[in-house]
C-alpha cells in the first residue's frame, strides 16, 4: 500500500545512506510511524548533509515495507558538531559532585559553551549520595547565583530522578553533556529502559574510545519528546564571538539587559574600570575574565594566520 501524500518527519538515526524517520504528526498510521528512508536521488540539498535531529519531508510512503523517501530538508535551528545532531532544544550540563571532583572552571566552560548555542541550558549534579546535605545546599546556593537551579541527583533515590524524567517529557529534544565518568550513561540507561549502554568506573575511563564509533540516536521518551543518546563525547567548545560572550553570563545579562546599566563604551567587555559600570563582585567574574582573555588571544592568532 503506497500513499502519494507528503509528511513531515524527524530523523532519529542515520547509517550509511539510510535514515530512520519518525512522523512528526502521527496520523492514522498506527504502528507505522517510523520509516526507513533514502534521500530522493534527484534532490540536491546544496551539499548539506542530513543529520540526526533534522526535520525532513518524506514522500513515496510504503506502509507495508515501512519505506519512504526524503524529498526535502527543513531549515535547521541549530547544529551541534560533536556529536553531530541538529535542532537541540535543551542541553543538560552534567557534572558529578564527587568522583570526579567538581571543577568549577570546567563547569563554567561547559555552561557558557552550551549558552552560546542559544538553547535552554540546565545544570545536573550527579552522585549527591557522596556528599552531605549541607554541601548539597551550599552547591545549590552557589549555582543559583550563577543563574541556574541545579537538579541534584542520587541514584539511590528515585524521587529526584522522576522529576527530571517528567521535565524531559516536556522538552522537544534534550541532550546530556559533561565530562567522562559523571554518570551520563547511567542516567540515560535509567531514562531509556532497554538501552543498556555500558558504564564504566572512572578508573577505567582511560581505555575509553571503543564504543564511541556507534552512531548518535534520538530516543522518543514521550509523544514529540526526544533525548539524544551520546556515545560518550565530551563537549567540543565552539568558538564564541567575543562580543556575545558577556551576555552569556546571567550575572552580566541581568545588569546590562534587565537593569539597563550603561558603560562608557558600547561593546564594553567589562574588563577595565575606566568607564565601566558593571558590578564585578560576582563569583564567576574571574572565569569570565579568563575566557575573554583567551578568546582575545585566539582572535589575534586567527588574524595572524
Ligand atoms: N555513587 C554514585 N555513583 C554513580 C552515580 N551515577 C553513576 N555512578 C557511577 O559512576 C561511574 C561512571 O558512570 P557512567 O554512567 O559510565 O559515566 P559517563 O562517563 O558520564 O557516561 C559508574 O561506575 C557508575 O556506576 C551516582 O548517582 N552515585
Ligand atoms: Mg558514558
Ligand atoms: Zn562595562
């Protein structure tokens, strides 16, 4: 049985020349909502590759064999290079409070890189069973000042995990990112029953890299809600435009955009006191300064090349 109609779909998996595409608006197809597709031969997407997370139009649908053809590619909202995935709506920066120990500068770099994508960014703190309640409150306070309501997790208690699960079910396309050993795979295995990716204690992480060739995949966790299964990548730090960097910090954004403070120079990088009206007494200011300095040297290095 074939139908000539065209439907909007979401690429959830990619291998060689094939794509698995879920229908966006599940109609009367009942179980046949996932199709194995190839790209229509006559179509030239201007050398654009189709990636997992892309929205596509499919046609030539064969309901019996569950095959179809991708006839066009919709405009992408964003693209993450490593892993290659398009149209992310939420990034969950994931760090363990211990084992490995929390490195604030690294947490900050991950957060700011995620913010530069223009998506909703959240902070997840794992392994909270390894710290006291007092330490946990201390960390919650700290990250609240950074502009984040951290989600604290403890594998031994399912309540806080259930809240996260409910939240993920409300988001379009979420991804967990963070350094190795913090519990991302453990978390994904809990979120997606039946996934059973292999987890490894921190000490074994050096031998990593064996299962990283597996492709990225989007898993449906509720109607129209997906989660990216990352094969253990760390985040690749994108080059952030130095002019955009200040407002990626909520402490600066609040002052400049919400309170409307003005510095003497437009595009003030808030480094020198002269003519700068930014209140710099916030914890992340030193991280901010470091980031500005390093992107400046990056900028000049690129000029010389
Ligand atoms: N104590 C404790 N250990 C955890 C927790 N979550 C994960 N782990 C352990 O941390 C190690 C690394 O986990 P894994 O999921 O492989 O981390 P990934 O590299 O981020 O994917 C494993 O030995 C897990 O059992 C937790 O909430 N508490
Ligand atoms: Mg992992
Ligand atoms: Zn300033």
